[in-house]
C-alpha cells in the first residue's frame, strides 16, 4: 500500500501532509511512502531526513501519482496533476468541495475516492483526525501574537512611578476553537478579554478561560447538531449589532474568527462601527479568506480607516508552518489508519463508519 504526497504551491501553502514522524509511522505499519524531491526542505525536513527513514524520493510528479494508492495533500492538486489520477486511488486532504465541485466530480467519474477532512463530524472518536481543531487552535494563538505586534501600546496593566498603563481590551468574535485559543492567549498576556458568539454553549467555555461573554438580550442558541455555528436571525443580528457598536468604542483589539462552513463569512463588524473605534485600534480578521467578519477587511492587506488597522489573513498558518504541518500530518495519519484494515492489508471504505461516510465526497 503506497502513500504519496507531491509538492504544494509553496507560495500559497507552506504546510505539508506527511512529516518525518508520520512517514516513520506509516512505514512501521507496512506502508511504503513516496514524496516529491524537496518536499519538506523549506521547513528544514531535508530529503536525507526522509530517505534515512525509508521514504522514496522521486522528482517526477507523473510517476509519483500514477504509482500511488493513497495521495495525501493539503489542498486539491492542480488540474494538470488531477488529470493523472486513476481508478481505485484515494485522495485525502482539505478539498473544499463547495468551491471545487466540478473538479471533484471529474475525479469521482474516474472512480477516485475523495475524502475532505474539513467535513469530519464533531464526535469524540474523530478528535485525533480533526484538522479544523488542530489548525484553528494555532490560528487563534498566532492571530493574537500578530495583532499585538502591530498594537502600539503595552498589553498588560503596568503600574509605575510615572503613572499607570491600562490593560488592553480585546474582543474575540466567535468562540470556536480559534476563538477560545485567542481568548486564552490574550488573557495570558494580561489583556482584559471579551467574547461574543451565536452559540450560547460558548458562554461557559469563555468564562472558564477568564473572558467576559457578551450576551445578546433574548439570545437564541444557534448551534447545529454537528457543533458548528449556523446563521443567525435578522432580529438576533440587530441586537448583536447594537451591543457590538457600544462595546467596540472601548475595545483596543478585535480578533475575528466567526465562520459558517461552506458559506461566506458573516459580516459582524459594520463600517459605521469601525469609524467609531479609537484610532490605534486593531481588527485582525481570520475570516478574510471567506469575505471577512469586518465589512472593510481585504484578504492579505492592512486597511487603515481613521487610524484603525484592519488586517485580513488568508492563511495565517503559513507563519507557523512547522507546528501546523506536524499536527496536520498526524490528523491525516489517524484518518488513514481508520480506513486501513490491518489484518487484510487493504483499505476498507466502511460507510457505516460515520467518520468515513461524512468525509467521502459523492
């Protein structure tokens, strides 16, 4: 059983799907591993590190794909590389089926089994495979660090003979995995932290981390059975806007993390709210790749509105590629091992397994 991975476009994506640690694990479990030349060199994982573990390094992309049983990637390969796929192969990664349906349909016609791990169900058994959690955790941490680097005041309260420096006030929009890590990171640095989310279940989690949960009057619990946020009603949005408009006048740093799977990110911070914020404030929008939670966010740009900096980031994990790769590769490994029938040494696509059924693109 041959597992392979080819080079991503490193300008867009620095993470990798097979780390030295997981390559070693695959090989010890009877798999063979083939990677493209220079696969992890940009992260310090030289070809020599992989070959010493028993990995085959090949330059030719065509040869790698044609001889593969399982292809593990971060994202959907290029059209040219997809044309090389053939029947009975498995593709595992973050395939973004909502935007790539036409390409995925072509693979399905070729009888390629496509597994998109962002569709994993939120169940206990799937936690070790949950790429959204592992990657969002790092994203929430890094968003706080990046926003603090652009904030031109101290974060914790400081009492000196010359006077007192007040603690920075941070608002986290969306208290999912990324948001909760942002709350924890900001709190550790001495900031005063507030948070808001459409899911009332988040209130207890926010408060357990030392944050103050902003509760909309008459709030409804907008949570799907799978544990994700769903779209709010017009009435809820109106009340949320009123609360946010007043809160933002006192906030120094906003971390935006609110996403709805498969849909454009909800615009939560309106243009008029931003204009009422204090000059020198920061909005760091992790939802920028899906349109942004701020009305004025632009992907991979810093927008200045009356002294308020709005920072949009499409792939913040490119700033933590080693940590992110190690976790992502482990998620992929755990998913593949769940597919693998060790006794019969073959892949078993058991559709009675909720993990497999939910992630297989049909």
